[in-house]
């Protein structure tokens, strides 16, 4: 039995935050109903490589769900959602603040009829303040939350990945499951607000802002971890990364390179002098690294107990023996998309890897099926379809 079996989630979303959060719940056993507009649906369906009118990005964030098409602007559609929410455990959305309220689907309205409902609202910047209604995309949040400042290069640099979207999804998923636990003990539902800005800053703060944490005047400043241990080391045929954070490991690097003489160089002999002359030290090592191939250097670094790794290409990442040992990757046949690769949910429960949910749904694939499951009469479904309220 998966841990969230018996939980029903209604998801209203565009793009990643709410979609990815709801998919994690689906992977853990929840029944997730993805409510999409009647026309084009979630725009994520059309971004990136695709087959069968479904993109790889959409598939990676929406497997294990059922899709229904509903025109939320119609009053009868809003009444229908209220009826579904009365039987649901969780509603999650990432619409801008005020949108669900204007649709008569806000937390106060839906929880009035279902006090046990967990209502999770994801926004870009929060429900108050000067940026309340500002559009929120991952690069925008990275800039506001300090990701571009924390890369250690001296100039603003993006993490070229939808980092804040996915961090927010994890935050929302954890908050929902915490609220479900609270409900188990008290019987009461919850209204949850999560902003991408807050989730992003909370995530990057422990190490990225460690020098902006202590506020007294007598604090001793130190370099960020990013300035000390996050570097790509170029070799004669590629690149690797290594972490030499202790004196023993730094000595191991020099031994691997055959440059133990640098230990006695007064410029680098103590930690303080090493930090003061870090640029010069790195320049010397960079020239030494280029004398070796990646494989040669990794062998020497491992011999001297220095943590290191080859900087893998996409294909090399997926081909790692460790991932095979972890049973991380699988393949499946999608009825519309053909053969596809799937990364399994990372958490094991009782030592068992959760198996991926069903395929990501076609737009509106399950409308009639889901409404029937919720006890909506055939006559009402027919009227909703005739009016264009559902499709």
C-alpha cells in the first residue's frame, strides 16, 4: 500500500509548481484529478520535444493523473468543482492571488462545504505586497531570491534549470502532507499559502546567505562554500570536480598532481594564507590538471582519498552503474508518446522503491470517467457537455 492511497487531490495549474507537487502525491498513491481548461489545457503540454501532442516536460510532471476539461468561467462549472471539492481531500493551485476567489473557488468557499479540505495555494510572491500581482517565472524568482547572486562567480549567474519551480513544488507537497497529518489528529483541514519567493529564499539561505546571517559587528567573515569547493577542473580531455575541504584532502590533491612542494610555499602554507592567495593557487593547479586526462586524474585522486567525480554528459549521467544499482530509471510505453524514459520517485518506503504511476494523460482524457466516479449523474454530465462547460 502506498502512503497516500485513499487521498483525492484536485489540481488546478499551469506549468510546473502545482503540477510537480501533485505528481509527487500521485507517485505516493493519491488519486490526482488535473483540472484543465477546455481549449488548450496546461501550456506545459506544448513546451519542448513532443509526440502525440504531449511534451516530455509535461510527461515528467504529470504522470499518474487523470485529466478533465472544464471551463471554470461558467457558473455551472464552478458549481461542479464545488461538488467535487466536497468529496476531495486536497485542492492545490498555482493561479495568481485572487483568481480562484473570482471564480468562486477560493479556500473560504470550498472549505465552507468541506471543513476537512486541505487547500494549498501557490503564488509567485505571496498574497500581499508590491509584487503580489507580478508575473512569476523561474528566472525572475531566481533573481529575487538570490540564486543569481550565490553562484560564486562575482557576477550574476542563473542556475540553468527550473530550480525555484521545483523547490516550490517540494515545499508545497511537504506542507500538504503535514496538513494531512494534522487533520488525522484533529479532524480539521488547513489553508496553505506558499510563495515561490519564500520557498526559493528558504532553500538557498543556509549556505548561500551564511555570511548574511550573523548580525553583530564582531563577526569574522569567511568565504562562501561556493568560492571554495564548487569548481569545474578542466583536464586534457574533459572536466571533473573535486572537493578538498580538509587539510588532508588538500594534501591529497597536491600528491595526486606531484606538486607536494606547494605545501611548503609560504603563500599557501596556512588556511588563512591559502584563502588570501586562492586565485594564484588555483592558477597553478589548473595548469597541472591539464597535464592529465580525466580518467588518469580521477584514478590518482581516489588513490589519495580525495572526493571527486567526472563531469558527466547527459548520456553518461543516465548510463551510470550506480543508478542501475539504485533501480532509479525505467522505460515504459506510452499510448500516445511511444517508448519513454522515467525517473522513479526517490523516496523508498519500507525499503521498497515506489513504482511510477500510470502514463501522463491526454487533454481531457478522463472527464466523463471522473465525473461518474464522483457520482455526477449521466444527465448532468450530458448537459455540461452540451453547454461547453466540460469537454
